[in-house]
């Protein structure tokens, strides 16, 4: 019996022909537990991703090198055209000619010495270090007051600083303060005699532009029947305050208490005027004010009352339209925007019909 023929052993591929990816595939199989086919697919997918990311770089065209010389020449040409157009355009002439002011003469400064300010001109003040505008103002001020009589008049001059006054004060030949009234030129005219300046004027004669003196003693009067002329007899109450008192009284329907005078808006910051009104006025006993019918009065009538106003008047009209007329004054408590204090002041002026 012939001996068995041995099986041929497959030839091993050369080392040079081994794939360079075999170590990578072997490591991936060991780490992820992939089969050979899964490892080959993963490697192929990885190669495709790398090729896809690198493809834009391969397909990007080569950019030409930028040469700014042409653009620079174009910009220079446009700049030259704009410059030529600006120089050849006619200049705008204003309809209003420019005012020219004459140069002020330069004033030579002099050393301070005792002086009388009533004999000074504007140049003399400038020679003592004062600006031109202040020097002219002092000259006009001297004319307006009839000449300076004391240093305090100069100290009160508008624009004269304390530093400048302190520098000039030791050299001013005037007394420090004005003489008291009753001595010198300020002496009052004796009773029964008239000033020589007004020989035809009678004592306390009312002249145009002057208000007549108010009486020193004034009898109290009814505030609900007084007119503006009677109210103006009170000291401190002028035409404007008297008119506001009458207007508020008409809107209110009459004052029930003298304390209501303090509710006038123009007198809220003048408690002394309120005290004067309360001193010389009174509310007559049994006075009945003008009543407001909340069931039939229109919105305009309601909102004109000082204790109602626009907001409350709008709510009152809407409430009576939805729920019917009010039957008694306590029904007004159903309105939330009406507080107890306002209801208490408003209740004497209400009537339900």
C-alpha cells in the first residue's frame, strides 16, 4: 500500500504584502469586540469620513494674488475729482451779514487811591481793574439811584464780587451804611405839610396805579353772601384770592363750616390767610346749601362738585344705571371708591329724588 500523500501547506504571504491596517483592525477587534467583517466596515467608514473632510481642500480653487495697485489708482482719481468739484463750487453767501464789533480801547491800569465813585466814568472803573460790562453797569446803577450815598449800595451791585468789593472798599470815600430813616435826606415830612416834590398831593390820596388802603377795623360778614369786593377788604386777600373763594363757594353750594375755607387749593399753603378769612367771616345760622340730586344730576353737574370729581361722578352714573336710583344716603357706601370721610363731607349736600 502506497504511503499517503501529504497535504500541501498554503504559502504564507510575504511580509511586505501584509496590510498596514491589520494592526489597527486587530486592536479594534480586541477593544470593541468586533468581528472581522465589522472591523473592515468600520475602517472603510472612517476612511470615507476622512476623505469627505479633506475633499473641500482638494476642490478649492487657488485664489489669485491680490494686487491693490489698480484700486489705489481708482481711489486717487475719485479723490482728485471730488477736490476739484469742491474748489469750483460757488461758496454760499448768507443773507445776514456778519456783524463786526469795534475793538475796545485798551485801558491803562492805575494804582488804587482814595476816590469818590460818584465822579467815576466807565473808563475810570476799568482803570481800577473792573471789566467793561461791569463798569458800564455801575455807571447806570449810579444814575438810577441818584448817586451813591454809602458803600453798602456798591456792595449790593449785581455782578460785583465780594473779592473785588473788598479790594476797592478801603479806598471808597463814602460811609459804610446809609443814614437811618428820620435823619438827613430821609427825614419824613411833618404832619400837615407836603413834600416840595408833590405840592398838590393830598395826604393818603389814591392815585392811579396805587391800591386804596384797607380798613384797620373790619366787621365780620357772611362768607356765603360776600362778593369779591367785600372779601378784598381783608388784609392779604387780593383780587385773585377773592375770586377763587367765590368760585369754590359756587361749586360747593355754600360753606357750612368755616373750616372748609382751608380746602381751597390756592389757600392750602397760606394758613395765615385762612385764619384771616375765618376771623372776619362767619356762616349764618340756618344756612341751607345748594343740594345735588345724585339720582338725576348729569355727569357734568356731578363732576363739578369739589367733593365728587370726575372719577366718582363716572362711578355714580354707572352705578345708578345698573342698579337703579339710590334710595337713601347710606346706599352710597356700596361704591368702593367712596371712602367714609368723603361721604361724611358730601352727605349734607345730597338729595335723593
